[in-house]
DNA sequence: TTTCTGCTGCCAGAATCTGACAGTGGGATG
DNA sequence: CATCCCACTGTCAGATTCTGGCAGCAGAAA
C-alpha cells in the first residue's frame, strides 16, 4: 500500500473510533511500525487534519470530516454550489453560516475560470419567507445528532399552548417552514412540530431511550406518500 | 516538492490549458523529466482522472473537476447534502440528476455513521411546484457557459407571444419559478424571462459579442436591491 | 512514584522515485 | 510515400524517500 493511501486510511480509522486510540493500536491496524505512525500523524497534521494526541491517552480526530479527492463534472459542481447557496439563504442561521463556509472552502480550490462560471450561473433570491423563527434550529440539529431530549413550548394551529418534552430525530426543510419530527412524551406518539410555533427551546443532557435510526424507520412506516406530502400543513 | 503535491499541480496546469498540451511543455513547467511526467500521468489516470493523450497532439483534461482533499465540519457537510437534496428536487431535470450523482459520490466516501446521520437529518419535500416547465434548462445553462445566443418563443404576462433572440448570462432559482437573465436583441436591453413562459428553445452556435462577466456586472449595476427582489414577478 | 503514551533525533537498510536511453506505433504534414 | 512530432513502454543505475529499531525526554494517569 502506498503512503498516500495509508494516510487516508488513517483518517478513516480515526473516524471510526470515538474514544482516544493509542498509537500502538493504530500502527498494528495498518501493519506499520510505531515510528512510521508518528510520522504519518505529523504529516496529516501538517496538511491541516485536526488530529490531537495527548500523552497517556491516545489520538482523537476532532469532529469534522475530510473529503478525499473527488471528481465532479461541471454540472455536479454547479448543483453543489447552487444548493449550498440556497442553504445559505435559509432562516436557520447556523446552517446558513456553515453553507457559506463550505462555499468559500470550495471556491478557494476552484480554478479561476470555473469560479467565474459559478458566479454567473446562479442568483438565488432572498429568504423568500424570513418567517421569523424565534428558535435556534442549530440546537435541534444538535439534539438529533446526539439523541438527547428536547423541551419547548408549543402553540398549535388553534393557538393553544402546551409544554412538550420530545425525542427529536428528523428535521424537514419546506419552502416556507421548517418541521421537526419527534416522539412526543405528552402524546405518546410521533408528532410534527412547526419551528415557527416553537419557543423557549431547552436542550437537555438526557439521552432518549431509543435509537434515532429505529424511530425514523418506524415513523416512515406509519406514513404513506400522501400523508408525508401534507406534513407541513398538519404539524401536530 | 513531493510527488503527491506535484500530481495535484499537474491537474491544475491541465485545467488551465484548454487546448491539448504536449508532454514536453508540462514536464518543463513542473521541472521534471519527460519520463517522470508519463509516469505521473499514468498514476493520475489510474486514480480515475479523465486525462486523454493522443499522439501528435498532446494531453487534455476532459471537462470535469477534481476537488482536492478538503476538511468540512459536520455542519458544513450537512449544509452541502441538504442543499444538494434541494437541487435534486428541482424541476431542472439535468441539474437535478447532477445533484443526485454528486450526492452518491459524496455518500460513497462518507463513513457509515456520518451517512446515517445525514439520512436522518433532512427530509425535503416535494418539487413543491412541479410547475411544468416545458423547456430544458440544461440548454440554457449550456448556452450561458459557452456564451452562445439562444432563440425561443416568449409569452408575456398579458399572454402576447413574441420570438426572441437573446444573450443569456445568468439563471435565477426562485421558490416557484426559474428566471433567465439575458440581453434581449428585440428590446435592446436586459430582460428577465420566466422559464415557464418560454417555449421552442433553440440553442445556436453563434457566439454573442460580449463577455458574460461584463454583462452580469452591468446588469447588476442597473439594479438596486428592491428591483432584484421582485425580479420573479416582473419578468420581462 | 511507576506506568503508559506521545514525541523527537538518529541511522542503516528497504522501497520508491527519477532521469536517461532505446525503441514502438500512431497522426499530421509535405 | 517519407518525415517529423509525440504518446507510450521497458530497462537500469543512481538519487531520494520511507521505514523500522533504538535511545531518550515530557506529560498524564494510577
């Protein structure tokens, strides 16, 4: 195996382990001496990979992900850039910022002519519906990623308010509104919640007792196509 | 310079040259012997780079683009994937297909856990407005890229039809409608054309006499913020 | 303290890369 | 047709890089 392939493997291996891994293990896993492993890690760090080593513990790859070299056609790049611009205009501030960052990273490595093409090819207009969501959807996405319970106040279509504790597992982006899908402890069932009707969002440290994947699968099974289509109207 | 850096340079150099380049030139440009250059090219081809060499001519990089290794945070990947999914649902078939391809390429290199995260994090609903555009927007994008004139029939808001020959230079994606921005030969001015009012689209081989970049800049200068915002209503 | 582990310098052998030379075959040109 | 240009392959010796083992230092945990 060539050195460059091995470096990529190293990153993948580090991603798999969530807890710190000691160099010895990594070296064995790649069939290489410890000395070489240290050199490889140094090389990756030199190239900007966020690997941290601590004596007595081991190595951790800080959250993030390295996309290996990929070939895209002109149209695929256009699609990615256009999509990211759309996200950059979304009311979800954190995600919008992430899209902007991603765009500038991509633009930085694009050759000049292609970058010009992209500047010209698209112009997305405004937030279309800056339907002021008071809450930070970043918190919702974080809760989904880490499978934690989420508390908030919900005002339903009729105007009645209620306090909810839910197990969120998905987030839908519709034209005019964002919808969180979760298991609701109050209703003891799956429910959709429109982001613009939520308030007083509080993230908790409590891990909910089911796997996000399983709930998603179950929820999908309870839906037929037509029900899903109207999800944005029928939130809770 | 290390070999791996040199390989990336090679791709960049090839991208810069639109006409075939002979090996000798490339070798000189990188300060390396011709023999080594052949080896480098072979390596790149082995990694899937679409480089074509023909005796008596030289090398060309087939259209497309190689994204070098890039670090993205979790949120940036989420943003890119979400955006690409949105594009994948757009009525522009070609672009939608490109987005789908790009997504599968990205998914292929994502570690399992991250891929699962992404499956769960978003669910974009439907084409929202499958407002049947009869025309193939791919043709428009192609004309923009190559700076060619475009002919079509246009039916304005009042219902009156007219035949147009325009110099297209930008394309806007709004929630419900796509708008082409172009210099109209009939009106001798910049005009917006809603895609759903265009028909009988015919690409020509005639290169229009101005640089796309320049027109875009000029067009932007003639707009103030409010004018651009309402572009989707005021098409032509 | 001891133990574990990250990290660095050094060195010799292994692996790889590189340049030069020779030769083949296809395309373009005259 | 002959000629030139150029992509492409094989080979081989020397330069370069990589690798593993060893010795030693520093910080964290038990």
